[in-house]
């Protein structure tokens, strides 16, 4: 579970409260300003997106808390195992393995290989799936990016409302000067709310969803390259190195060490058995 977004937002609010000082907090509470800023932002978002996209917002918060759920090492070793199986028994032997896989993208790719799909068509179909997935993710991120832009705008609208009221009440003869401070306060508080909503809530959510999208895209790209390499009949050892090259150097070294210690290397288990025999 990744709680960094929640921790960041909570600490951000705590720092704001500390900066304001608790006795002064009532000065920053104005229900009308909050309704204008937050309510206006929500209404603008609703007007900008269809309900088919808005109803997915619940799943977005689940994604924020999940953390990186992709095991690159397990995927690469699974690809290596399938490459070995395909070289030994042919591509048709992958059909049984494909039926055991729950991931729709992975399963579809393997079935296309079993059906002897041409490499160009295979790559095009898998890439099309990735493009569609990226478009769906972009549509979700766009909700929060738009909200991040709308919030300061509605804060400015509230500021203008406060300034207009202040100017209207500047007739000293009618005693309007006494309300200038309150009107100016409303004008500034709405801008305050808009900045908080944009920079402490909507902006960070959009950024975190972008990161989750990048993680899944990397995982799917490794999966796609592995499927295409299996179809091409690449050597399992070369396949492992090819897929590892998509990761950073630290992760590559860690996965190589774990593959060697766990017998993931094609000849790792044999070398250990030979070493034991020599010791005896």
C-alpha cells in the first residue's frame, strides 16, 4: 500500500494550520467562499466530462493507494520459461499456458502467437491495446488536471465578487465602510481556497495517477516485447537480458542476482548439482 499521497496532503494541511496559527483559524473559514470555489470547480468538472468517465473516480482513489503492484522479475522469468517451452515443443505448446493466465493482454498475445499471427500484425494489435489503455488512463488523469486549473479560476471569481461588494459598499455616508474589511476578507479567502485545492489536492492526485500509468505501461511493454521475442524464437538467455534492459541498472542487478540464487538461470540448477557432486 502506498500512503504517500495521503501523508503529503495531511502534512500539507498541518503546515498550513501551523502557519495560520490555531487562534486565527476562524478568519480563514468562510462557507460561502468554500462553496463558490469547491462547488464551482466540481460543477465545471461535471460539465466538462461525461458521466461514463466521472463514475470511474472511485477506482482512481483505489489506484492511488495500491502502490506499484507489478513484479517485473516474475514476469521476465515467466517469459523465459515460455521461451524455453516454445523452443522445445513448438509454439502450439503455449496454448495450455495461455489458458492458465488471467491477464487479458498477456493471454491475447500468447493466443495470437499460437495462431501463427505475423510479427507485424502481432505488434500492431498489442500496440493498439496499449494505446487504448493509455487513452483511458489519460481521460482519468484529465479530470484532476482540469480540476487543478478550474480551482484557482473559481478562487479568482470569488475574489472579484468580494471586490465588487467592497466597492459597492464604499459609500461612507451610508456606513458602508464598516463592511470593507469583511468584503476584502471574502475576496482573499476564495483565492486561498483555490490555491489549496489546485496545489495540494487535485495536482498531486493527477501526478500520482500519471506515475501509476507509467508503471503499467512499462510492465505491458516488457510483456509485449517478450511475447514478440517468443514468437521469433529468441534464445531464452538473450530474451532475459533483452527484457531486463528495459529496467534501471539497480533493478537489473537485483533481478540477475535473484535469478542466479534461485536457479532462474537456465543452467543455474545444473551448476549447483555439479558442484555438490564434486564436493562429495
